[in-house]
């Protein structure tokens, strides 16, 4: 495989890493760093609070040149807060922090695969676009689009084969022809 390759899971992991970095809290003596709870798989019930849930809503792809595509991943980050008397204020603050944190993410792109089957990765900084958030039913939902240009591997086509033709124009030129010139077109 040659070219660049990206998946929604790689985007979700990059978003999770940025949230982890932005919302880590260090406190205490000796200092202890606490990281937010982040899930990438939907839990039907019983999720911890506070916590983040990362979900890929859509992915679109547009060809911009031969074998070169722009893929746009629409991501949704949900934040489930702890119960609070100032719920809206807390969610608004988290929403602003979240949009700031997700402006840029580092996405590990698969650029090739070794003969042993191991991936060769290259980090690429990708800017979030069309970012916004809303608060609905005491849950913060932030949205961001990440567009990445990828070069897909060329399709392997079978090699050329030899084609032998036994017809000759010699017979036509020497007058030993059957039919008219139009029959030979």
C-alpha cells in the first residue's frame, strides 16, 4: 500500500487526545494528574459523569485530482456534566474550552505498510472547521469538521499482453482485395 490512509477511528483518537490534554487537572501533594473520562463507544445507560463521548456523525469524500481525495469527518463531542445548580453556566464554560481545544488536532495518518505488515505513521496537524456547540437536555454537544487530503493507492492493473494480428494491408494495396474500400474502414 502506498499513499495516505485515514479512518474515523484515527480522527476520534486524535480528538480524544486533545480533550485529555485540555481537561487534565493536576492537584494535591504530591501532585496527581486526573484525566477526564472519555468514551468512543456508545453506552446505553450507566455512563460516568462528568464524561465526554466522541462520535463520528458523517464522512464525505470528494476527488480533487487523480487518486487524491479530500475527506471531511463531521465529529460530535458530547459532555455529560455532574449535577449542579449552575448547570448552564458550567456547560457554557466547558463548551468554550472544548472549541478552543479542538481548533487543531494531530492525526496519525497511515502512509505505508512495511513488508512485515506494520503501519508507518505520520502525524499531520488538522484544523477544525464549522465548529459550534449547543446545550440540550443538560448535555453539551460540540461539533467540528476535519478535512484531510489523502492520496489513495493506485489500483493495480494487469500488465500489457502481446496481441498478434495475422491480417495484412498488403493484399488490399496489391489489388487482391474483396469488397470496397469502405469495407476495410
